[in-house]
C-alpha cells in the first residue's frame, strides 16, 4: 500500500506542474486561438532565474519573486516584439515563431547561466511527511496547494471578470470583439504575460524537487501540451485535470514498469487523445471534420 501511495503522491505533484504548464497554453489559446510552444521555456526560465538570484546573494523569497516578475516581463516582450508584428498572418506562421522563440530563450539561458543542473532549497525544509507509511516531500504540498489556488483563480477570472470574458471573446471572433470596444492587442499581451507568470510559478515550485537546467523546457512544454490536449484546449479545469492524470500515469509507469518508459507516456497519451477524442476530456463532444 505504501508504494502505491508514494507513486500516487509523486504523480500528483508532477501532474500539478504539468497542469500549470498546460494552463499557460490554455490562457493564450483562450485569447488568441494559437498554441504557444515557448511555454515550456517560461517554466524553465522561472526556475533558472530563481537559482541565479540565490547565487548572487538574494534571499530565496526575493529571488523567486524577481524570477516570476522577470519571466512575466519576458512573456510580455515576446508578444510585443515577436507576435504582434505578425498581425493577421496565418496561425501556423505564429506557431512557428513561438518555436523560434523557444530556441532563442533556451540558447540565451545556456549562454548566460550555463549548462549545469541547478536546484533550489525546498520551501519547508527536507523533512518528509509520513502518510500511511509513505514518505512525501513537503514541497509537493506547496505544488498541490498552488495548483488548486491557480485553477480556482482562473475559473473566477474567466467566468466573473470583464478581462477574462474579453479574452475568450477575442479568441472566438477578434473582429467582433474589437467592434464592441475590446482591445484585442491588449488582451493578447495580457494572455502572454499571464501564461509566462504561470510558467514561472510552476518552474520555481518544481525546481526543489526535480532540479532545472537550460534544456528542461523542451520536455515540460511537450508534457504540458499533452496535458492541455488531454483535458481540452480552452478549459482551465481540463488543463489541470489532464496534467494530474498524465503525472499519475507517468509515475505509476515508472514505479511498476520501468522509468525508461515514463517520458514516452506523454506521447502515447497525446496520440491516443488526438485519435479517439480530439476535443479532450472536458472539450465539446461535437467535432467538425474538414
């Protein structure tokens, strides 16, 4: 029983991080209708900037706050300098640009912060919590609590605030949204800034558990996208649920089969969902095929 609880808690922790990454995909999709494949780099950047802040003598709290703020600014700059100039270019062109942004961010981090693997100190120390005989890192509780708070906040944001409803209107029909007074460029900028913020939060939360380096964003971005597709693009609850499900399946696979297969789980899940239910678990049932 203890090993199963251990695997499940580990899966919930990792899955919550995948969910936070998936929420970044969902935010930008909800405002623009495009997929931002630089989202994994926002996660990596948050963790790496926090490590760099601690290395230069800042307290861990200030390093984390500045890392999240810095990554948010980077997300806004990406929108202003890379996405906005594209105007009404086809969505595929924008997606390709986000892939280029990911490579540029990864290269700059490697150049200025190095190729080494880094770790942050756990927020609540190294003493594990005991649950039914299983040892659980206290950092995992931080991840789960933050993920739950973020999902709740986004649910309220999209359903009860003018900005959230405006972002969804921009994704549905940007021309109609602009005709009723919604600033589409402003909503796009807000979506990129918020998605970068969420990515950075996920990065600083998971770095004390899994460590970080300049290239971790590739795999995190893939798993976050798989989680987003699994839950259904455009659904914050679905993004988090997809991330948790993916993390639990990955953890159980590593525990009961082999850790060599765990990274392939995201690809298998992504292909299966696209084949059997392309709208995701929480997406609409009706699909128009063209």
